[in-house]
C-alpha cells in the first residue's frame, strides 16, 4: 500500500510537471463562425443575487407561457448565442426563457474562468430558480443547456436540487471527457492539462483543495471570433463544476420529461452514440438533426420545430 507521503508527492509532482495537451487546429474544429450574427435584438443583461451576495447576470425573453426555460451556455462563451432560439421559443408563446451568464463567464465577471468551490454552479441555478418561482409561481420549470451547459444540467439533475426542475432539455450535452459520446479533445476544441488534473484529483480525494485555483484547461477559439467576452481557460474547480459528477448516476436520477437533441455533423461528439447510451440510464426523447453542427444545434433553424413540438406536448 502506498504511503500518504508518497501519494501526496506523486500528486504534487503531476501538478508541477503537467502541461496542456497539444491540440492541432483542424477543419473539424467547432464552427464558431456560426455564432457571428446580428445581435441587435439581444435583451439587456439583468442581475440577480446568489446566496453569497454575488451579482450574477442573465437575459430574459418574455412570454405569456406557463412554462419557464433556463438555458445554460457551453464552455468558453456566455448566454448571447441563445438569442435566436430563445426569441423563437418566447415569441411563439412556448416558454419564458432565461439565459444566465454562469459565474466566471460573460462580459465582465468578477473572476473569469473560476468559481469559489466545486458545486457552486448548482447553488447558483437553485438560487435563480427560487427567484423565478416567486415571479412565476404556477409555471413549469425546465432546466436545459448546450454542450457543457447540458452537462451542467445533468449534474444539477443529480444534485439535491434535481427535483426543483419539472423537465430537462439537453442540446449536444457533454457527459465526460472519456464518455463514449466524446471525440478526442472534443474535436480539437479543448486543451486539457491531463497530468495536473490527475494530480489535483488525487489531492481532492484526500480533502486537499488549496490548489484548486490552478488552471487546467484551455480552449482553442479562433482569434477571428473573439471579442474579449470569451473565457479561454478554466481553473480545476470550475472545470470540475461544469460537468456531471457521475453522468451515469446523474442520468438515472432524471425521472422527468427529458429531450436530447444532437446534430449528426457535431464536431465535438459522436451523435449516433447518445441514444443508445442515455437509454441505458433513463427514458428520453432523443432527436438527431441531419447535417447540423455542434453550434448549429442551438443557432440553426432545424432545432426549432423539435423544441416547439416537445414544449407543446409538455403542456398537455
């Protein structure tokens, strides 16, 4: 049996020598150009207070619907790119849509790319849900997300707050770096520092969290689409907080209506593996959009009728 001293030395050594995995840009990298659109109709950011007093931001797309849909954005970006989909949902009376800028993200976060502790995202979402239930006391609450935001929705479902949502919708959700659905380095998007992540995971396993502020992953976003609102690296604690804790158990905990949508041209994930994998753990409606990319599953028109039909049936 390895001694505690040796265990800690190995962990610290891995943290010290770890370097980001080199990712070679390729034509299959995520097509961020699809997010370059006219944002003139974008709602202004509004504030809500989390339990620690932090002011967090969100955008609101009003509707007369008795449903509320919270959409959680993916890694490296913020809520802006939900505009087309959120406008479609709200203007057709399908749901009121709230799109938060998650802690550590957005135009001007207090600590970009970082949170205070693993699990803080779930607390922030729960705090937002409390506020929304006060504003819309008779509404059905739906939690959804895209990519890492979808993974966060799964994590939320598996947390102590999971029953606070009445339904879930996942758009090309991230399950885990080594899940059968995930392409290597998410198709050239992510640059993880594998040794450092392993070392920090070892320390966290024995309750040592003092180094969780260290960066462990960088994102390969083309300079042509950057505007200083993106978040190109994450600390260990944010990276851990932004994914399912255990996607198998978290999916098993979803006993509410669940919609999963993925495009067959997704550059980050293997689209055809979602249905067989998720069906092992829970019942879900899984929809495949032919020729749609990882970003297109949010901004493209193909997803809109699928969301519309599902939300309408949810109200029956």
